[in-house]
C-alpha cells in the first residue's frame, strides 16, 4: 500500500508561554528516562472526513490551542535537565494513503502500521511530539502520535490526545495543574550514565519478532476464574491475569531447551502510575513521566504455577505506595540503590510488561466519533504492551521476542487457549 507524504510543518502554541514559565525542570523520574525512548499510538477513524484540507486546518488549529496548556511539549530538551519552553513547536505531517482503511485493518502488519507513524523505530524524534495524519481513499483516517518519554508517560499522552480531540470538536476542557512541579517530591540527582547502562543491557542483537495477541472479555473472565483466589482477592484483575499468563509463557519460551530451564533469573519489570498512589494524590492529568517500576525476580530453574505467579505480581505492584516511593526516591541512598539495581539487572534477563489499560485513549473524539481502533508498535526484545480492546473489556498484547522465543511463546498451551493471534480489530 502506497503512503505519500503531502506536507510537514511546525505547529506552535496559539498563545506565547509567559517568561516565568519558560523553564520546566525535569524531576528525578524523568531524568531516569533514556533520551532516545519514545512511544507511539495510532488512532483509526472510519469515514472521518470528506475534505482532508479542511480537516487538517481544524486539527492544526486545535493542536496549537492544546499546546498552550501543554507548553513544555512544544519546547526543547536542554542538557538532559530541563525543557526550554520556547514555543518552538511540534511536528505535524500530512499523508495520503492509496487504498481503504479496511485493507490495513483486515491484516494489521507491523511494517504497514509503522508507515502510519511520523518516525521509524531507529530514528530520533525531531521534536518532543510528532504527529502524522494519514488520509485514506475511503474517507477514513489515522492519526499517529509519538511522544518523547521525557515529557510524557502513557497517562499524560492519553490525556493530551483526549483534550486535543475535545478542543477540535469545540468541546470545553477543564484541566488544572497539567504542568505540575514534581521536583520537590522527586528532586533531580546526578544519574548520568546509569540509565545508559540499563539501555545497553536491553539492546538485542538477535532478530526480533513482533506479534499481537488478543484476549477477549470471555477468555479473560475464564482465566481469572482459573487462577482463582489470589492474595486475599476473589480474583486477580484483568491485567494481573493476562500478565501472569504472558510471564509464564515468556519464562517457558526462554528456556534453553524444551522443558529444561536455565539457572538464570528473569527480571520482570512492571511500570506503575504514581498519580493515585501518592499522598496526597498528584493531579490525574499532570504531564511528565510520573511512574516507577517494580521488578519481580523469577527463577528460571523451576516452573511457577499461575496462582503463585499471580500473587507475586499482585504483591509486587501493591507495595508501591506513598511511603515506598518516598523511601526509595527521597532518601540520600538513592544513587547506591540505583547502582545496585542496575548491577542486579545486568546479570539477568529483563522482561518489560507495561499496561496502558483503563487510560482514556478511546475517549479521543475529534468530532467523528470515538476511535475504531488504537494501535501501537513494538520493536524491542522481551517487551509486552497491554492495551484495552475497543469495547474496553478485552486486552490486546503487543509482544516483542526473539524469533525463536516467539515461535515457542505462541505455541504455549495457555496462550493458545486464551488468546487469538493478530486477528482483525473488526
């Protein structure tokens, strides 16, 4: 399918940022993000427009208005320690797709989806936010948005697109404390080089295979019942249940030989949104990388049953509360803690399991209705991204594994029983 770039320009905030707000300092959580890390989303809308040129004008105007609220997004990173909110703007690209949207969604392949994004996996972002609007011959459209992890985690990204959509459809937005100063809670520190060590460890030199696994509501309900009572709960949550099955299959797939487990440890990391876990809670819509990671150490020399694994995941996430966060990040021993953590991770395999479920991605109504489907791209090794299905009840898992591990993973009995591999979204 041919995708032709029509134009590209820089969109700046509709109102200049006041001088007293021109410097946005990065807190420790944002300092810990490697500079090249970014994450993409693609929002698909069917029969969205009959006049692409008019639609583009409306999108650019509303994006400019949105950047007035989210002014750091239009700035530039300086010295890895602050964002110069100089209103330099964000990149906006328009493209034309020769074909109908249904052709893409019938078999959504990663290589094709990537063409609907304004970057490639190995490229650096030209601005902190990059947008590509792709128009299909059928009138449908795809809005691809990519965010630098320095300025946004998934929560901030979802709220940004939701509010941009509200302004585009002439709805009012009520957002307060979007730009929240977290440096008093997470004071900046000298972490130069430490994040690079983790990134170097995560670089894979083998061929990575990416696939999408869909767990519908009925299968998730059955899985939750199978796992049963966990840590005093009636059932694990949707995310806990699916994460348990994924992690179990990853451990099995990473075995050196069939049915033989190595003596190494799989360090399974779970990012946790801190906004509601702090006391008092942080503003739900505040921008930044307001999340931390809890890590579960899974021995690979033994099989772990689903109940035990679900309990370990549940307790690992539950322990991340206000006191835990302040003890870890506020104490003077943080750098020693981080160095020890990096050293520990360097000795083991690392698996990243990130959930974007229950975030308001499907609330992004630009005036053409809510998105028909939301996609992302995963090109990294041992990474799982969990996203809601369009009905909000199921979960899509975007999975990256070495080619040989993926062949084992998709044949895992649990994966075969509870998921479908790369089905059409409709």
